[in-house]
C-alpha cells in the first residue's frame, strides 16, 4: 500500500528485533473471540486516478457551475488563489497543534495576527484562535455569559439563524439555561418592546445576530441598552463576516460570536467553517478556545505561545470553560490570509460591491414581488415575498442553472411565500436579470419581460 | 524547611493565622513549590461564606489549576488586592501572602488542623512525589 | 564592518516580523472587477450603521504576503518533514489526493441549502462514508454532524442521556478512568453529568473490582478509551461491557486510538454502544496546525432514535435526501451537516486503502510502536509491563533522579530533529513519555528516533545541563509561558513593538 513506507524485509527485521514470530502475536491482547478473521466489507483498494474519477463524478452530480442566490449563513465570495498556495504548504497543512512553541512559531504567529485582525474588525479587545463555527461559537458565547453573570436566563431573537437557535437549544438544555424567544417587528428587527419585557434580572444575556438572518442590520445600541440596564450581557452573532467591511461592528456588545467563512473558506456543503469569539479583555479568563499570547524567550527574543491554557479541558477537565480541544486552525489561516490580502481598503470595497449588487437585485426582483423589511438598513441579503410559491419559482430557475433564494416557509411559516436572496460580488447582473424574468413568468406568463432569458453560469 | 509556628495548617497545604476574630488564609511553601510559577489566583468576593474543608477558589500556574480548600468557616471580610496584579508574590513569600481574611465562626475548628511540626512531618512523608 | 544590516543574517527567514509591521498606506494585494450594476450611496443605504474606518488592518502587497507566510511556515515542524511521536494523536501521512478531490468545484462550492436535486453528489459522499465507517466500527448507525472529537463526545453523551430519559431515569453520573483524556470529563460536565473517577489496576487497565462496586443505577455510562491512553487493550472488555449492561448502563468508547483496531477488531463486536471517531487521527485528515477535525459518532440501534437531525435517507424515488422528521432527536449540535470537507478526505483515504490496506496500516502502526518499545526498554522506565498496541508510555523516573524531567527530554529531542512526544500525559504515569509513531514511519526514521532517545538518556547521565537547557537549535528557546499567562498580550497594537 503506497502510504506505508516499509518493505517486507523491514517488517521481518523489526519482528525479529521485537522477538515476535509474526505480527499477529502483537494482537494477542485482543481476545480471540473478537479478532476479525475476514476482510472489512468495503470496496477494494482504488488507485489514485480511480479515486479522482469517483469524486469528479460526485462533483458533477452536485450542481457544478450553477449561479446561486443562497446565503443564510454560508456565503460565496471570491477566494484569492494565494490562500490555497500558502495553506497547502506542508508546514501549515500537516503541522500539529502548537503545544511545542519552539517548533510551531509559524502557526502561533499567524494565529496572533488572526486574533489581532478579528479584534480590529469586531471592535472587541481580545479574540480567540477560533471555534468550530458560528453556531457552536454562539452557543459557547451564551454559556460564557452565563458563567460571567452567574445568571441562567437567555433571551434570543427570532431573527437569529434558525439553526443557530436550534444548536443553542441543544447546548442549553443540559446547562439549565431557560431560553425565551423575542420576535421581530415589521421592520425585520428585534421588537424592542417585547425585548424589554423579556429581559429580567435573571437574564444572563441577550443573543442577537447582525446583520440578522433576513440580512437586516439590528439596532445594536438600543438592544445593548435594554440588556445592560438589567445587568445582562449582549452577545452578538455575525454570520456574514464581509458585512464588517462597511457595517459598524457591534461595539456596544460584550461578546461577539462570529462566523468567518466568508473570508476565504470554501462553502464545502456546510463545513469546515470558522467560528471565532471576541470579547472585552476583562472576560478573557472565561472565554473558551485556544488563545495565543506574545512573550519572550530566554534570550529576550519575541515569540508566541498558547496561553491561559488553564481554562481548557486538558487541565481543568470537568471544570473547563468548554470541552473544545481542536480549533479550526487551517481554516483560520485561510481567513487570516484573506483579511491580509484585502486589508483595510479592500474589505471595504468588497463590502460596498456586495451592497451594490444586492441593491440592484432587490430593485429588479422587487418589481415582481415585495421586499420585506424595506425600512431597515441591510447588507447583502433581502427577503422577497411573491404570490407564487418560491419552491415553484426555484424549480424553474434550476432549469436556467440558477439556484434561487432560500424559501423561508419551513423556518418562518408566518412569512408565507417568502424567500431569502443573497448577492455577493460574485453574483452577475445577468443572473439577476434572468432571475427577475423567471420570477415574472410566474406572475403573468403573458407579460414576462422582453429581454431574452439566458442560461447563466456563475 | 521550618514552618512558622504562629499558625495552623491543612493537609491540602493551606495555612490559617488567627488575629483576634479575623483569620488570614494562604498557601504554604510546599504548595507554591509544587505549583511552580503562579499566574492567577481566584478568590471569592467580600461577603462570601466559606465552609471548613470546602473549596473556595483556585490557584493557577501555567500548566495546572489547584483548588483552594478553606481551613475554617467564616465570612470573607477582605481579599488581597496584590493577587490580581502580582500573583508572583505568592511564590516569593507564600507565608506572607494572605489571600482572604475571614471572620472566625467557630474557633473549635482550629483544633482539627495541623500544627507547624505536624505539617512539616506530613510534608516530608508526602515529599518526593 | 561593525554595523549590522537590518536584513536577516544567517537565514532569510530569521527576522520576519508581524504583517502589521510591514503595512503601509497605498500598498494593496487586491483588485475587484468593476461593478456591472450601478454604484450605491452607502451613507444613504446604511445611515448611522455605516462603518467609516477599518482601523489597523494591514495594507501590503501580494509578494509580501507570500513571503510572510512562506517564511512563517518554515518555522513549523510538520508531518511532511518528519515523525511526530505524539501519543494518541495519530500523526499519520495526510494524502494529497484528499486535498485535490476536496477542491473539485462541485464539492468546494456546494451550498448546504442547495436543492437536494443538485446535491446528490454530496449526499452520496455522506452515505458512502457513513456505510464504510459503520462497517469499520461494527456499529449500526452513525451521525456525521459533530465537528471534532470533543464535539462527538458531547453528541454521544447527549444521546446516552436521551436514551436513559426515555427509560424514565436520566441517571446522574458518568464513570471515567483516571487515564482518560481531559475532554472526557469536560464533556460529561457540559452535558450535566457528574464525573466519577474509575481507578486503573496495576496493569494499567480498568480495575474490574472498582467498576463492579461503582456501577449502579445512577451511572449512565462508562467512557472508555480502548486501547487506553497507555496503549493497552482492555483485555477484560467483555466483562466491562457486561457489567455496564447488567445494570442498564451504556458503554461509550472514545475512538481516539482506533488506529490500533481498524481491520483487526470492531468495537461494536465487543460491546460498545456508542463511540466517536476522530477523522483527523485515524482517517488521515490533516491537523492543519490544530484543526479542523471531525468527530462522527457511531451507535447501536437502541440509540438511533436520538441521533442529531437531519438524517440521511433513501427517498422512494431512489435519490438521497435529508430527513428532519425525527421527534426523539437530541436536536442539532451544529449548523448544517458536519465538516463535510473532512468526510471527502477521510473517504478518499479509505478508498485508497481498501480492506487490505487498512488492515496492513493497523498492523504497521502496532509493529512500529512495539519496535520503539523494544528499542528504548533499557534506557527509559516502562511503568507497565502489559503489552502495547499502537502506542507506548515510558516515564522519566530514571532521569528525574538527575533532575531531568519528561519535558526537558522532549525539548532536547527537538535538537535531534524530531517533534516531542506527548509529555506528562496520561496523568496516572508521573513524568510520562507517551509515544505513538503511526504506520507512516519507515524503519529508518524509527531507528533515528530510538538512537536520539538513547543518546539523550546518555546525556542525562553525563551532561544533564545540555538537556535542561534544550532546545539549542531553534529560532526561539524556552519561551516564558509564565509571563504570557500573568500579563497576557493577545494582540498586536500599533504602539507596541
């Protein structure tokens, strides 16, 4: 087998050195009744070209080359090619967790840069080296707030990603954290009056998302005020990291739980992505996940180490801030490189383009339906309500190799025939125009627009 | 080493020194040696109730966390502000670095604790581990 | 010439600073295409929500970025360079075809919410790896959702709790051996269970008598790693499973050490009810400096109702789909379906091996560990005489009489061109040296490792200071972790150097 670097002669020599007659002797500790005397029932060994062919076939079966209007927590942005050039270097790809600092300075220094940039973007003072993703990061942030305040109640906005809320529910059940949901108003934002009623002196934190699941930017300052007045913390989840290029970060928040997938991490059917938690310095000891700190070596040279490890499972065990062991190091490095490539000015331009594309799409599609929550500022997503069922619209769009907006019925039945549409800098005008035409067809088949309907590629 | 005789000790390596109605609590030299460089000490707020034999805080080194067990029951009246800024003082002068001060509820509890001589003996037996 | 140039002296990589220190207004590494839609007035659209300033983010050119990260990378040790003898980490070769196939466009750009009709490729990948992992573990069903091992442990225990709750009593405790990895008790606490410690016997295995006395109707499960963290197979696993089941408890297996079992024995066959796998250990997905991982959880039928949703199903029309109608499910443990990119890699690994390759892999892993054990037996103290599987644990008992501890030996090993083994774990062995070579090591590398370790043992006898001051050959040495913890500096700020 080509991954195994031993010849039969090697094995023979090693067995002789050990004093065993065969390798089976080494498996003697396994009780005979359990030892497998047959092959595993899996397909035979495949050559590399066969493996590639198998996956190429799967790739083709997977809607390769479609234009997509999907967002909802996972965003298609352009990935600069140097990201893969750099992270594919064996020294990054195949390196271990940087517990041995002297031979992990590459990983440690890049995480330190990552932490720094996340702070700058989110307006917070410290950031960790990443969590699994935005959904678990939000759940962990809530638990962190519970530890810090010593309270148990959690108030969560219904405009937070439905799957994030589900995950929080799973985590919270066994931590004794009762969850109260607060609805959104006609403006698509958290209903402040309802929030006021829900927040009590038993509330550990309020969890919102901004831009929220509908793409609408929340009134973070007002929400923070309500939370803080009762001594609760404000946790802000950010699913579309690209928004931070043009939207003010939630500076009034106490903890930010971000999903950084937009920054150079491939969609890959939902994972691996890149969560991260950022907060104020005074809360750092209750923050879960790895942290890299700057220090000096015995000669006074600057270096970096994992620090405040006593928060973590390998030391604290059952009293740890979390059970988390791995972080998302390699994807965090992708994020790091992305943020470095775009930098101070590029991230702003990128966000502006997202705004422009979305604004155009909303204006075109809006003529064939109604855009909900139109009075509030939004980033790169909007909700379009149509007379026709969005599933039926999407079915027609698929014929044009377009994936339409996410139908919201299953998450928000009260919104009826609504769908969540996302545009990024990658979405072409042609795709938007075609989508508009296809939607129009459903309105009144005779009165569809005069422009020819094209099949579009991404 | 010779442990100061002006106080009592626990098997979890805390010391308690009583002055009138107030007891000062800290950790012993053996404890700080075992822990290594101390980076953080967590103690309860003023007003908290401590129970003899129960944990009341933690002391952290780079690679380990240890629970602090209270030698006596009482209410916290003061915590040492130095702990937050200079935890290394606990390493340098463990017997001079008190962590919390509590009102003594039941002075009889002190009788259950070890004298300096008994503690020295205990530590020398446990030593080498 | 007295004055030193500011450029690096010995090696171009020596003096690389932080990227922020290279930043300067006007430099750029990006360029966006022109808009094909009208420009917008951001102030008008966003109002007070508009961000005016991105603060101290860098402005650098592309070549500076390439050089920066290339130089940083050369400061890392990696599997591509040499062996990591880290116990229970299974640092094996990360095959490159895995990376290639994960980047195929239809896979890399697949959105988790795209219609099932155009997701058949992704769903087929999930189905295939599910079936193969079920066969490998000997279990009945599997969830791919957990993002990593610890996450898998949490998911497994959530299902254990749901199971017991369905029987009317959630129970209160989880038994965990004192040799367990820290994630085990941390996870149990997160799921609301109290942790009760289970002693190991003199052979380093679960003390059956203790288990018998501690197992009762308050105990929900035993979390077992098998082989355990000493690399020892629990020979009484049958008795252990029976004891748990007799009182209605479940046996959870931490699958971190599956590299000793794949193709030779199946946990489902020896009584395990629920277990997690670490795709980033046994199944070759790359560690990438600390993650991402993936921690699928395989289960017996009795736990199937509780599996996280959605669940992969065969639809009546023959296509694959996702079923959300799972009333007894513990819910979701994360958004979407799991670390799909890691399923692709792990599946490619299994495909490249086939049944014979997997078996040979396991045999080589165990052979390698035993070869090292034999080679170092005289030089280091072996606390347990019990046979080792894929990893071996020594202690620093002999060396500590000279004041040298396991961490010092580990640091000295760096000077010999190796990454250290796992130090100070498992906790039941004071001064532990935990070594797992994996099957990816050629005999030559193992011989070099044995030689290096023997040489260090000799140095401890003749010149301990060399070991105590190690490493001598690295760019930085013995970083001050105390200062880093006392006064944490967790980000660069413009005023700092």
